[in-house]
């Protein structure tokens, strides 16, 4: 390549054998610049690098299905006949319960000196019998306190009645009562609305609305 010099005024190249710029007539510099041709660059085609293809992923081994063990056969049933004890237990319990009630009532009657009324049982006193259904009955127990005459009688259907009267007074709504009664393990009990009369062998307790209010000592008069 022929050496040239550079004109800084008009920014052009000029041949080396000239002293003034061909474009702007500017004097050339003292030394011409030598231009070196650029080196030839040989382009080598690039070969693409081929990376090895990874092998396909190996699937994990399949989990074997669980081993099902044969079901354990149920134990052989005995061929002996079974005895159904439930009806027997129920029957036994009912029989024991009924026996207990009979013994309890019998004990109460024996403790009070009475027995089940029979053909020879004494008759209920007239003053108390007149208030019974049918007007007659048998005497189960008789008592007195210092103010009262108390009689327990049984009517023809076997129901008990508590008869209470004040001594020396005519039978009125204020001085006399005749109400159904029940036998207990220690005597008898009768209820008249909010009043409750409880005979416990040696005394009678009058309760009002469930709270004891009065009591009197008893003397047995019969039978």
C-alpha cells in the first residue's frame, strides 16, 4: 500500500509525493504517516462441539405388589350344644327378686307381731272399718299415743288403710283421717297430700312437704 499523509484540516488522505492537501490546499506535515495494510485474517470454520447425548434415564424398578398372605381360617367351632343361660338368669333374677319381696314383707309383719290376715284374723274396729270400702275389714295393727288412736286395717281386696283419730273427739275432717297405706320394712307409711305419716315400730312421724314436723311414741294394742 502507498504511503499517504493525513490532512487534519479537511480530514482527507493525500499521496506521499504531494506537499499540499488536494482538497483544502493545506501544507502537508513534516513527516508523512506510513500506513500498514492490515493483516489478512483467515477465518477457520468452527466445528460445533457435539456433546454426547446422555443416555435415557432408567426408570426405577417397579415396586413388587405386597404379598397377600392367605387369611387365617377361623377356629373350628365346637359341636357341643350351647346352653342359653340368659333366659335362665332372667328367670332366676325374677324369682330371687320376688322371693326377696316376700321375705321382706314377711319380716316386717313378723317384726310388728302380725301375719297375713286369714279367716281367723280379728276384724277391724267399727270406728275405723266404717271408713273402709265395703265398711268391713281385718285388723293388721293397732297403736295409741298420748293423743291419738291409730289403726291399720285391710279391706276385702287386700289394700291397707291408715286410720288416725284424736282421743275423746268425734270423727270429723279435723280430728280423723282414713287414707291408703303401704307396708315397709319397719312399719307402714301413708300419704295425704303434703302430709306423710310414717310408723317405724316405736313411733309415728308426721312430715310436712318432706320435712319431719311432729312425732309421737307408739304403744302397740293389737293384734
